C-alpha cells in the first residue's frame, strides 16, 4: 500500500464515530437543545455508521449569538491580522497532520475515492487556508482623489460581520474550508451548517479548530437539516452574510429568506457545462479530459462537463474514446485504493439520475454505454454516455449531477453559432474549449457566457482565481481578491481640512 494513500481502519475511528456527534457553539461541544440526532449513512453500503446532532432554530440562535460576541468583544475582536494569519497556518498544519483520517471520514461519509479525498485533505484544504492567511494583512482601503479642495478622503474595508456558511455534500471538506478561510482572514466570525448528508468532516474540522487555539465563538459548527437549521440561519436577523453552495432551486429560496434584513448573499449554484472539441485539437488529451470531467466524483461536481460538443469530423473518435474510458473505470467502494469512481450520495440521488436517463431514452437519446444502476449494496450507477441528444431533452437542459454526459456533434466553424449552442442553457458556471488554433480559442472564450473558460485543459479551480457563474449559476465570486472582499464592507471617511 502506498504510504501516501493509507485509509485509517474504521475500527481505529471508533472513538470518533461511536458517540453521536455534537454541535460546536461558543467553543463548547454540546448536544442539540432538542436532544435530536440523525443517521449518517455510508453511500457505498447504504448502512448507518454514525449519528449527528440535529440542530433547530434554537441552536442556530445560540451559535449566532456566540459569533456576534466573538466579533464585537473578546480576543478575536482585538486580534491583529498577524494573529489571524498565524492561526490559519496552524490549522493548515493540523489538517495535513490528520489528512489520512480526514480523507477516510470523507470517503465513508461521501463515497468519493480515497485518493481524491486525500488530495483535498492533504493538499487542497491546507493550501486554501495558507492562501487566505496571506490576505489577512493585505485587506486595504484607498485614498481617492476627490473634486472638493481641502479634503482628506480614505476608504476602509471592514469585516462584514457574522457569516452563515452553508456547504454542499459533494465535496464537503474542501467546501467547509473554502467558506471559513476568507471569512476569518477578513476578521469575520462564522456559523457553519454542513450538508446533513455529510456532516462528519465538519465536526472533525471543528475539533482541529479548537486544538489550534481559535477563540470561542469565532467558528461555530451546527449540523442539521436544511429545514429547520439552514432555514433559521438564513433568516436570522443577526447574520450579516450568507455564503451558500448548492442547487439553484435552494439558492433562489435563500435569496427570498435573506430579504428580512437585506443580508449580503453569495451563491455558487448549478451548472451544465459545455465541452467543445474542434477537429484540430489534441484529441487524446481532449478525450481524457472529457471523461474525467464527467466521471470524476461520479459526476457530482458543479463544473462537470455534462454537454459534450464535438466536431462531426472527429465525433465518433472522441465519443468512442470516452466510451472506452467509461468501460474501464473501476467503480466501487471509495476506500478501496483501486476505485476510480465511487457511489452517488444517496438513494434519492440514484433515483434522480436513473430518472434522467430513462427520460432521455424515452425522448430518443441513445445509451451508448452504461445507463443502469449497479446491483448490490450502496448507490452505484454505471458511467453513462448518451448520444443522439438535442436541446429539447431534459438530459441536455437540466443539471443531472451524476456520471452522465450528452454527446452532440457540431458541423461548422461558425463561432457565433457554436457560442449560441454553448450558451443555450440557464446556467453559466464553467466551460472547456479544445483547439490548437489560439485565435479560435480566444474568440470563442469571449463569446461563452460562463464564469470560467478552460482552454486545452487550463486550470479550473485555484484559490487565486475568481470562481462563480453567470445567469442561474450564482451570484458573486469566490477565491482571489474578489473572494475575500466579499466578506468586507467598504466605509468612506471624509475629513474637511
């Protein structure tokens, strides 16, 4: 076994898994006030393997109060930027030291292959913290030049306040760290509500937050269901900002609920990302990327390349290549080191994906490979390629969030027409272009309405790169300067001299 890929035996985690997980509020681990808990299910087996506290509105209120106290008084309110930076570095080191354990919990909780989980815990999350730690002392205002004489004017960027962070189940640990890091770098305090399907790594993160010395109330972790816990967090009048990653449908409901006190809202929502392959592309690389882009994490990624547009001259070659890779994927339990694709998150999601495939078939799509549930324990779906699809089909219009790609030929070099096809969606999160013609690549990149355009496998996600979507893929941007400024308010100070 590779020393870098070493899942922790589940019995070695018994001290963590056996008791019902609690809530982290004001630096203390406490049961939900109601005493309620809920089952945590391993999607690879369909079996309950842990329990977590089910918070309700009363617990949320306590957490928000704790975050408000920490924001306005005590050690955090007085802590200089360097202190925040140092704590973030310590947390990054603690995560690295426990990466195998975190990755094991993530794989048990979410089903993702251990190697993917280990990459997130061992590299991705610590680097996110270190990146934002560097911003802690670099959040600056300006000294604008104004038209009035004899005035000194400057701006300040101050913490936006108490942040409610709501994270999804598809890449839990990465998203939990991603929400927390810019908020605390900016000096905010946080109430984190992880997805009810995957609460465990958030709890483990909370333990590490305590161990490295964050003051009480700075980061509160409250597990529970979207209703009542998430709903109460969004509506709470003493929460200044909501940062949400999840479905577009839920994002719309958050906007309505946030109207009570006009709290700031950042939304990273769904996608239906196009992958466009021209005949002059490096077809081997394009084919490999197209397959990885839809089958990674069983297609449960918001940027999944679920619409594959290939020039008719190379359509069969590229699709056959994706089909070949799908046929060879090792689908199985995430903790098995040879697994390349794990299960879907739940029975509900398995039913949803199966329903989309059935709908596509009924509307005339050809199932080239896959299309079936994998019998046995867990929520496994075959990697699936659909051909003979078109814009009128639900499988092409709607986000499936599973390992299903719709392949469609394009038959001309009219970039305006290709852009219209790529943009013919309610979403606009990500996109990919494959061509050796750099002029074509840049012209098309300008025409595609998406927050990210990747050319020939360019970087899609990085802490330094703004990330977010056009249209119904969200509001605002995460990462980079824009990502941290989203956790600040700008104040103008004007002095008559």
